[in-house]
C-alpha cells in the first residue's frame, strides 16, 4: 500500500506527535523557559483571554495583645490578559512520502513540519519580548550598557552580566538561561567563557555561561553593533494550544500530477508572565509587528515577579 501525505498528516497524528515534537526541538522548551499553562483553554471566540492572579501578602506582622485583636487583611487580585495568536502555513509537494522510503514516513514528515514550527515559535517569542520591554513599565528590567565609553563597560562580560542580573535583586537566584545571538556566543567562546556540556545523554552539546544554559538565536535584535540578549529565570512564558480540528489541518491532492497540498492553521497562547496585552490588532489576530510594539503591553506583576531581563551590549574586546 502506498503511503500518502494525506494519510499521515491528520489532526490526530499532529496532536499526538507533532506538537510534542515541536516542543522537543525548541531550545526554549528544553531550557524550561516556555511551559504549558495547566487548566487554561482557549475560548471559541474572542482575541484575548483573562488570566487572573493573586497578589502577594503585604503589611508587617502585628504585635500580639490580650486587649487588641488582629486585623484581618485581604489579598489583592489582578489579571493578566493574553493575546490569542493565530498563524497558518500551506505547502505543496510532489509525492514527498516517497523520499522517505525505508524510514517511518509519519515521523519524517511531521518532524520536518515540527522543525518549521519550532523556528516560528521562537520568532514569535522574540517579537513578544521586544514588545514587552518596549513598555514604559518594564524600564526597571532593562540593562543597557551599550552607550558606555569603555570597552570593559559596554561589552558582554562577567561584570556587566552580574550587574544585569542584579536588577532582580534577591530574586536573581532564579536566573537559569540566557538567549543570545550566535555572534555573542562566539565572542564569549573566544574569551573561553562558554562551556559545552552534554545533557541527558544526548549527542548535541549545550553551551553554558556562568552555569546558565545558553539559547542561540540569530533572530535576536542587532542594531549598529548593539546586541540584545535576554536573561531568564525559570518558566517565564506560558503556552497552550487551541483544539486542532479538521478545519485547521487540511489536505488536497491532484492525482494526475501526484501533487499534495496541505494547510495548517494554529491558534495558541504564548504569553510572558506578568504582562497584560492592551493592543488592538488590525486583523483578527495580532501580527508579529504588533506584538513587538511597546504600547501594546503593560506590566501587572511586581518587578521581581517577572524574572526576565533585557540586556543590551556591545561585543567589544577590552
């Protein structure tokens, strides 16, 4: 029996294998930066979803007295607002399944698509980070040393990195990963500041800087010699997928040409912790350009509760 793409790329196969495979291929998921949002499901309509949260407990402890009772205080509440993202892509191929003769065609084809979506999800996150740090309320978590005159002060090095993490104060111990451009990683590697380790018995070596996992992505901004890196503490971005149904994953085939066309549509959340989306997109869903606009975001958590730092620096030899 001939295996056709239409038999392989079905909603069931993608749900059971493709989404999982996408997360396995993304360094953001592997580093624990992006995590699933338990109990959150996308609404059938609307472009945003409310994510309520409880504030921290405040006020000093009271003095015990046999004549004055303690005064009960409540707990503050608030809400994050996440934008629902909608993306799609279509491909046309000519008997692609035949290319993978002798291998598992389902795994091969879905893995190709998963690689594509892993790259796309990282691009979405970079747009989100650009937007959230463009918000005026996030200024306290931006470390920009690029304008310093001395090379030792404007470049990425141990001192400037530690100064950047200090923006989190006593919460800096949460820092676990750094996303940087490949040029930044190469710069640090030349200075012998990057270690490469094998994790969980895998063959690929993972770069480590000062004990923190390094995520390399050339989609990170570079402007006039200034590089933007991001310092993360734990799972700071939430992700959940909408239901993938027949209308979101469709195939069509021209039997005379041997061509298969298939289209994928995805609806999902990729939301930075502690932020509120306040934008009004021109279309049904926010574009990446709109996600990257600072006025479309507001901070709703206390600063230390958002363990992400934007670090802008040069690559200047001291």
